[in-house]
C-alpha cells in the first residue's frame, strides 16, 4: 500500500522518471486534476500529464485509456494524447505502422459513434491529423475511403450513428488542416488534394440535406460540415447546389443558425468573386428572404432578422465591385442594396431593441469606394443611380442616431448607453465618408431640414430630431473644411433659435459650435451669435466637457478676434472656477482656453487679467504654504499648480512658427518689455519655493512645480531667459535634498534650450555637474529602487551630448563613473531605462574623437560595455530591445573599429558566453558579420535579431513569427 501511495505522489507531483507514465498513474493524475480541491496539486497533476502526453509511453497507454470500462474524462485524455503524438511527432512513426494505426483509429471511431461525443470528436481529430500527414502519397483517396468505410453495411453501429460519426470526421478535417503545423510545401500539396476530394464530400452532403427522411440532427451536422469545407476556398460554383439547399433550410427554425453560418462562409471566401454567374444566381435567393425578414422584424425576432441581414451584407460587401461590373443586372443589385438599406433602418433603438443595423455600416463604405473607383463614364451612370440612395441613407442614419424618449433612456443601463454612444460615432464616421459622394448638397439638405424644423409653426418638433440633424452637421464639419459652404452662416443664425430643453441636445449644440470654430475665425462677425450660448453653458456641470472644449477651440482658433469679449470670457470663467463646477481636467482645459485668449491682448491688458485671474489662487497657495502638510491640502496645492501650468502652456504672446521641435527655433522678442508669464513667475517664485520646502518629499508636488516651469520654458523659449539663473539654483537645491525624476526632466529642457548660449552656460553647467554628482552618489547606494531617475538621468546625459558636448569637458565631471553607471543601467529590467541608456551610448560613442575624456574612457572601459551588450543579446534583455543594442554595436563599429575588432573576438572566446546554445562557428560568423557592416544600420539590426534567436534557442521556431 505504501509503495502505491508513493507512486501516486510521484505522478501528481510531476515525477520525472519515464517509468512512471503508466495507465494507473495517468488515471490517478487525472483524478487529481479533476477532483483534488488543492489548486497546487491540480497544477502539478496538469504539468505531469502534459509530460505524459508527449512521452513515448503515450502510444501504449492511450489505447488502454480508451477501453469501454473507463469514464469519458479518461477516454478523452487518451484520444487527446493520440492526437498530440500524431500531429507533433509524426516523424517518430515508422512507415510500416501507418496502416495499422489508421485501422485502429477507424475501429475506435466506429465504437464511439454511439458513445461519448467529446471523445468521438477527439478521435476524429486524430484520424484527420493522420490523413493530412499521409496525403497525397501514402493515402491518396483519404476522404473517399472515409466515406466508403462508414457507409459499409456490415458495421455493428446503426446507420444514423455511423452517419453522424462520418460527418464529424469530415467536419474536423478542414479545421485540422487550417491549424496544422504542416510545412509550407506540404500545405500546398494537401490543399490541392483536399480540393479534389471535395468531389467525394459534396454529393453526400447534398443527398443528406435534401433527403426528406434525414433527421434534424443529421442536417444540422451537414450544414456545419459544409461550413467547414468552404473555408478551404472551394470554387463557388461547386457549392451552388449546397448553398441553395442551405437557403431552403433557412425556413426550418432548428437549422436557421447553421444555415446562415454556412451561407455566409461560402459567400465570403476571397476567391468567390471570380464566379460572377453563381453570384448573380444568389441575388434572387437573398431577395427571396425579404418576406421572412419583414415578418421577423414585425414579430421582434431579432435572431432571424440578424441572420438574414448577415447574408445580405455578406453578398453585398464582399462582391459589390463584381456585381456593379454587371451593368445589365443593375436593377437586381439595386434591389439588394435596398434590402440592405431596410436592414440599416430596421425599427428600434440600437442596442436595446435591435442589434442588426450596425452590421451594415461597412457595406456603405465599400459600395461608395467601388462606385468612385470606376472610370468617369461608368461612374457618372452609377452616381445617377446611387446618389438618391445615399441621400436616403443619410435620412435613415440620422433617424437611427436619434435618442429615445427621456423616459425610455432613463431605463437604459450604462453599458447600453455606452454601446449607443459608440454606434453614433460609427454613424458619424459613415456620414463624414458619404460627404465624399454627395458633397456640398448634403450640407444644404441638412440645413433645409433643420430650417424647416425650427421655423415650422404647424407641429411641435422633438428635440431628438433637431439633435440628430445637428449631429449630422457636426460629424461632417469636424473633419471636412466647411469654410466655403454657403449654408454655415444660415446654420449659425439658426443655432440661437433652438430651444435647448435637454442635456444631449445642448451637448450637440456645443460640439457643433466647436466644429465650426475655424469658420468663425474667418467670419468673426458671427462670433457674437454663439459665444453667449457657450458662456451660458459653462455654468452647467452636465455640459462640462462640451462647453469647455468648445470654448477652448474658439479661444485657440479665433483669439485675434476675441479682445472685445475677453473681459466677459475671463469673468465667466473665473466665476465657474471659483464655484468649482468642473472636474479637474476640465478646469485645466479652461485655463488653456484663457491662455489662448490672453495671448492676443496687449501686455498691460494681459497683466491686468492675469492679476485678477491668479490672485485668488495665489492667496490660497499662501495659506496652504503655512499649513502642516496633509492629504487634503496636498490635493489643493497640486490643483492650483496644475491650473497655473496649463495657463502658461498656451499663453504665448510672441509670433513664431508652430514647429516647436527644432532647436533652431527663434522667436521674435516681445517688444513691450518682459514677458507677462515671466513677470508672474518672478512674483510667485518665493511662494513656490516655500511650498516646495514643505513638500520636497512628495513626488506629486515636486512634479507639479516642475511642470509649471517646464511648460513655461517650452512655450516661452528665449523669453524665459531672465528666469534661468534662479531656476537652476532652485533645481539644484531640490535635487540635492531629494532626487526626483521630474527635476532631471526640467534640467534636460533647460539644457536643450539654453546650454548653447554663452550667457546661460555657467548656471546650466553648475546645475548639470551638481545633478550628475548627486545621481552618481545614488548609484553607489544602490539605484535599483529608482529606475525612473536612472531613465531621466540617461536622457539628460544624451541631451547634453547632443546639444552641448562641452558639458563633458569640465574636469569636475567624472566621465568614467558616468560611463560605468550607464553600463549598469543597461542591465535594468525596466525597458524604458534600458532604452534611455542605449540612447546615451549612441550619443557618446561618436564623440570619442572630439572629447578627450570620452575617448579615454571608451578605450579603458569600452570592453565592459561590449560585454554588457552581448549579455543582453545573449538572452538577458527583452527581445523588443534588440534594435537599441544593435545601435550601440553599430556606433562602436563606426567610431571605435580597431578596438571593437580586438574586443569582440576576446569577449566571445569563453565557452557558453553569451549563451550555452552557440557553437564557436556561430560566434565567429556573428563577429565577422558585425565588423564588416559599417554603413548599413538596418543590416546590423537584422544580424542582432538572428543572433539573439540562436542564443535563445528560438531560431526557426514559431516564436520567430513575432519578429
């Protein structure tokens, strides 16, 4: 008894010895997997069973596990093990055993035809795998043989059982082919062979589907089998009879879903468009479903309407080009298009009472693209036919985009509301696309409808109708230049007439005004008709996003026309900010809007407005700076600092190109004296320092302080110059007390903009040396806890080398220590840090010749860098970073060739380095390849990718597909 216990433990615990893979142990492990409550035991059992499945013993125990006295779970494992052995270890099977293996599988399938269905399926998959491995040479007529064997009369199993087993086998065969691991050349051979063999399958399927005596379960299986075979790209004309039979089966509710699947798969094959005659025969079959579709819609049978719509869309979307080409059949194709239009406009609100209309949207893109791709003459004909259809589509889509009644909408779940929002975005995209076909007439059409709606005295209009028309307008205006449209002035005139009784309508009115902000910049006289609406909406928390984003767009696009309204805009904004109506992110947007607005004013005006805008916050900050730090006053401080930095992001009074990237960027200085932002920053500098002194430990507050200066530096560029000395001093103090990444990022910004100017070089150099020495000390204490600081430090060093290599000339800079720390950073597990370190080396190595200290350190420690790079390529770093390491190798080769040729041979000498999987020849080839390539960086990247796969044992495996 003890011995048996021991053995069971070995099985459960993934015992290693091959002798353990016995039938008894497999059964015990399966029992453990299914019934042991301990999750760890389950996992161990699963691991052990996976080893058992691939062991040589699997050939022996699999058959025994299929015995009739075993439970289905055990039989299933036996069948699965057989499939794994056949599909993955085919080469282990001697050719003289093929026939007996085939015969055994046939016997088992016949036995299980009346047994457990899940075991039967696994056995069928195993035989399918065997057939694919033997076709076409060792088993030329595999499919025909299967059909013949299962139709033999002398079988002990009843006819229906045999028939279902055969259909299961024929269904899994194409599926197994799609997922098989056959080599490419074999895949082609087998595909051809299967295409021929479908001649043995389709007549049988037709017969079974059309036979009145066939039970429902058999016909269901036939349709699934057909579905499976058409995915092998069987010529559509060979499927004609079966497709027709599947159309007939749509009348049977039990077979409906399988018929839809089969028809859609058959029609959607990429190759199907070659068989135009068959496609033309399908149109009447699809049109013949219209009555069934109408009935389903009437009875609220969403499944049926959905299925029929899928069929109509599959034919229209996949083959519109081929069918449009048949000009003489234009009427039948137009009838199909109208049927799809019916599906688009299916009654009910998506996604609550219908889910079908969304299936049709891509069809309308496809049809339009195909019409517009014809040569001029044919296009003109089709434009004439289809322009009215697309005008009708716009009406249908705008109807579908309408909100339900407030009462009904109140009952929708948040998930339904979100799905409806996404659906409306899809409609918006479709409308924008349709504009290409219909052009300016579409806008006139929408404007006329809206005008009639708002001016008609006869019937009261619903807000939903107005909202949908505006939504259509906004969808187009957001992405298409409507500046030349003659209906926009009328629309702007209509907007104030809309009686806004509802949040959704108000939101759309706001977004429509926002979409027209560029037009307003060209027609400033119209600003006054919509600006009051926007300012009024600012006070409504429910319209927060739409009103603030619209004001921001107006302030950005129309800022030079807004001075007359500035006082009012600032007053209203101040009021809502003080009342705390909006969430944090909208407050930040509002400050950006005010920054744009103030940029266009005279300097004294700006200062006056800034004073009134910022004073309350400064007073609040002064109070907070006195208080003992706690979580609630921290939130308030971060909020105020955020408001200031967002204001300074857009407050830019100098005129310059919008390209903020280039270092050559020069701006015209402000003629009227110091920049207002600088004036304000100098006024609050002491206060900010005071806040900092209390909150130095808090990364969020430090980040918020740095953000104010970083945004200001980026916007003001040279105008920021007066602040450089005091900011450098403050940053140095901050970083020396508690090093934080945000201080390094701001230092990098200052280096980028000011380091090359002689007047600013001394304070920047002093700051650079200070943060470097503090960071080097951090490295001595153990930098692993600060990957963000190391990342920012590497980026700072790279920026210094790029903009001002002179920073590396200073004797007080320990270049050797910096180099060694960067090598250490290459070994961090965090990808961004490694990337930044690689970036540092690719900037450093080209300076070998011009900066003496750099040349010296590379000569002394370059070998250490190379070894770190080879270790990373050898498997220590993520494969996604290989391009970065390739850049370092390329730079070493280009700038330190003689050193690299000496180091790389030495470094690769030790056995097992950088990977135990490499042969000396492979290492030698790699070093020669690298040393030869000094011009083409892309080639070096390819070599490194190849080499890292060899090091990791992944070369030639499925994993290489990730590359």
